[in-house]
C-alpha cells in the first residue's frame, strides 16, 4: 500500500510540475492572427489591398502572380520585403506570429 501511495504522489507531482509548461505552450499556440495582422499589416493592407503598391494586393491571385504561394513565402517576404514595404524581422514579429499572419492572409484574402 505504501508503494502505491508513493508512486501516486510521484506521478501527481510530475503532473503538477509539467502543467505550467503545458499551459504556456497552449497559450503560445493561440496567436490571434487577425489581431497581429491588424497590428502589423492593416495600415498598408486594409481589406487585403495595398495602399503603396495597388498592384500587389494580398489576394491569392496577386500573391501567386508575384511568386508568393505559401505561408513560408509570405514570411520570407515579411523578413526581406524589398522596396516600399517595412521589414519585419524575427524580433519585431516572432516566427510563430509571422506564420499565423501568413495563414490568416491565405485564408482571408481569396
């Protein structure tokens, strides 16, 4: 009986110690992509448009026409955009947020 209690207490202790890490991981996964898009992108890309370069909207057709077809391509463009667009390095927009924004763009602006 003592052995069962010790094992149960040990398992419970491990679960309690792991819980904060699990909760933090869940919070990290729940990036509000729309909020991040609004924070970093909407000023120049309202409703998926482009106030600087109207020919370069965030529609799938426009993106594809400029060689941008995937989340990875969008993140790469955020990191090294070229003339007319603000550069968003990993310090300004961490990778998880950048990926969330890219997914938001691909699913929102068709």
